C-alpha cells in the first residue's frame, strides 16, 4: 500500500495557491515532489475556478440540485487524484470553504450529498436542493415529490 503524505494548500500574497507537504515525502526518491506539488497547485486552482463557475449558476431562486452534485463530484475527483499520487489534504473542508467562500458545513453537506447519490441520474431535479441538503430525501423516494 502506498504511503500517503499530508498536503496543505495556502494562498500567497498574490492569491496564487501553493502546496506544501512533509519532509518525509521530500525524502521519497521515487518521485519528483516539486513536479507533483506543481500539478496539485494547478489542479486545485482549476477545482476552485470550476466550483466558482458552478456556484455562479446557483444565483437563481430555484437551483437544480444536480448542480450541487456536480460540485461535490468535482471535489471528490480532486481528492481521488491526490490519493493516486500519495497525498491527502489536511483540513479539506476548511481549506475548500476558505477558497470557495462558503461555509465548512456547506462543503460537508455537498460532499455527503454526492456520496449518497453516486450517479447524477439518481438526483431528481424537481426536488429542491434544500430537501437534499437537509437529508430529507432518501434513495428510495428520490424520484417522487417530497
């Protein structure tokens, strides 16, 4: 099993994301750590930009819950890519909340929602996001009005 190293993402004074990791990863001679961290920095910037663009669509009064599924899926795919190269993000919800501009609890609810509904086709667009967010929709009744 591949060892996973902690990863922290910070913003520098120019609002550019920088990734840092433990010295143990630096001592791992099997990979180019700086190259991996550069990849993470770009990937994370794309994640934040993508989520911001999705949230721009949510300014309407009634938001399609599939939009939040896409946001959660985008986040989970980023975490999977980190895992593949041997990292895990320290305080992931806090970091995402800081850079996206929404609360940690919102991040947690979006991720939980996405994990609960593994396929976007399982999300009924006629049911409000608030019902999904508040966990009032189950897999059994998600195709009917609640």
